[in-house]
C-alpha cells in the first residue's frame, strides 16, 4: 500500500515514484478515490467556496494529473488500462433533495467531469494500446457511500438496492484481464447488470 493525498501533488508524485521504483511500471490506473470532507455533500449556497474548489481539485484535477503522469510511459510500451469510477450522479439529477438523501452539485458535477475522460482517451490513444473505461458501480455499500449517506441510505428506502463492493471489483478485474474487453474500451460499463450478464460472481445476486 502506498499512501496518496489527492490534494497534494507532491504526495501524488511520491506515490508514483514509490510504485514505479517497486514494480518497474504501472500497467493499470483505477481512479476510485474521491475527496471526503466539507463541500462534497453541502448545500449549493451554504458551501464554503474553498471546499467546493477542494472537491473539484481532488475529484477531477488530481485524476487528470495522474493520467498525464502515467500515460506517456503506457504509450511508450503500447499498453495500459485506465478505469475511472464514475457515477449516475454525474449523468442524471438526484431523485431527492440533498437534505432528504440526494447528492450535491459538487459531487454530481465532479463525477460528470470525470465521466468525459475515458471516451477522449479511447478516441485519442486506443490505437496506441490504451484501454480506457468508465465503470458506474451503482449503489454500493462501500466505505465511501456509508460515510456520505449513512448505513441505510434514503435511496435504499426508495427500493434502490445496494450491491456489495465485490460486484464492481469483479467487473474491474474482468476488464483488466480479458483480451475481449479491449473491444469495450471507451464505453461506460454499468457494473451491476454487467456482473449479472457475465456471471462474474457465483454468490451474487
């Protein structure tokens, strides 16, 4: 494990150096971590603007920085996989107000911005051996979701069932390991129906 602070470029640089010194190359980049703190799930007007900036810095610009740092070596080797964990929050409006269990502008807007990256990377670099995907995990009982929405979210109360973290994990592993996944580069993969379709987990659903 290598610690990394999305809000500190020196920390990002050190993490990249530590990983490359140990492994030689970085073959797969999965942009999963997001900012957790004031501003992420705050009222549009009541949010401190500095906290909104932190959210965009950590949820969008840090991922851009990471990809720009790792992509040149991937291109040199004509091989590399980049997976961005996106969200329906970046595609549709929330079904509930923020106070009732919906999501904030900052969360949705940063996910929407990140969502644009995979298609561009595919278009520009797929012929040079790069695979890029968006994986939309759906509602997942992750540490991040519990931190944001609590143990039992209002979305679940509406009948939107959460899946275990093993579901998007199985999809990500499949995309990284299967040669046939190359034909899906540039696509938005909805993890839960994808996992069902390809029978990636024997014990789910």
